[in-house]
C-alpha cells in the first residue's frame, strides 16, 4: 500500500472552482475541497446531490472546469488512465468485480500496473491479514460471495493499486449495519498505515462517525464543511440529514 507522509502540511488533494455536468447540464457548481495526507474525509449528502459526479470529475472520467491537484500534480489535462497512474484510485459503487474470477485474481488485477512483484506479494498478504474473510475465500469466484464480502474484495483490490488517495463510493450500500461498521474499522486501520481516504456516503451518520473531516453536498454544491464530530453535532445537519 502506498502512502504520503502525514507530516506534510499542504493538502494531498486540492480542488477549487470545479464545475462539471452531463450534456451541457451543469451538476457541480464551484466545488472546493481539500484532503490532507492520512485523513479520512467524508463527502456526504442525499441521493442525487452530485457526490458520484464529483468522483467522476476527480477521476477525469467527466470533463469540467476548475482546479484539481493531487500530490502537486495537475490532473485537469489528464485522461482517466493517467489520473489512475498518479495514485488516484476509486472503489466504485456496486463493487464492479470480475465475477467469474477468483478473489485472489481480482486482488491481483488491482496491481496490474505495478512492476514491483515482491511488494505486490507482500501487499497481497497484507490484504489477507486486513480482510481475513478474503483469505478464506481466495480461491472462490468473486461473484458467488455475499454483498459484504464483495465490498471487502473491492476495497482490497483498490488498495492493491497502492493508492495515494483511495476514493470509495457508497461503501455501505446494501450492507447490514454491522458489516458497514466493520468496514469503517478497516478504514481506521489503513489510515494508521498512512493511506488517505475520500469516503462518499449516503449514510451520513456512519461516514461522519468514522471520518476526521467532512463535506456536505447538496445540489452539486458544498453547503457545510468542518470536523466530522462538529458536523454530526450541527443542528442544521441533524435536521436536514440525520432526522434528529
């Protein structure tokens, strides 16, 4: 797994003035976020708020205007493949595993661009230690596993790419609460290793309870931001998103 030193005081990811949309229809409006090394940052909001659109813009799948800088590299002129090579790795909504391949082959697909074979082998063993269920299922076809197990496999595959920034889209979707909480514990573990995470979630309480900082998105705009614990306690956020 890759990591950037948490000692660096400048952001790992800087986004400002980012606007994007589909077919001339704007979705994102002047979005600005920043993420520092070894942080878990939650991007939360209701369905249709523009969260996945933002991930697509960051990954350069979706064109737009503004500024995106990762680890001092300008991502705006890059293709999705080039952005991936800078260390921007996404775990997509719905997992999108290779269903007819084994768990181990799915994990190795995450490392297909890496040439450091010894490090890949070490990272594979780290994934099995981090996700013991994957060690048990390593020879099983990925498509035959439960939803929670598939999410574990998708996250492990993303980590095998040695990301500078791991972006996870709707991690808890369709999962039992206890499984979602276990995956949040995994994020806390990889954070200790220096991995930086952008967690995009509709389950606002889950995301903010395990994040360092958070951004709340509404109709393509960032409407609240701050320490995650402060956002959970914010009366306006509680009323609008937490049903309190």
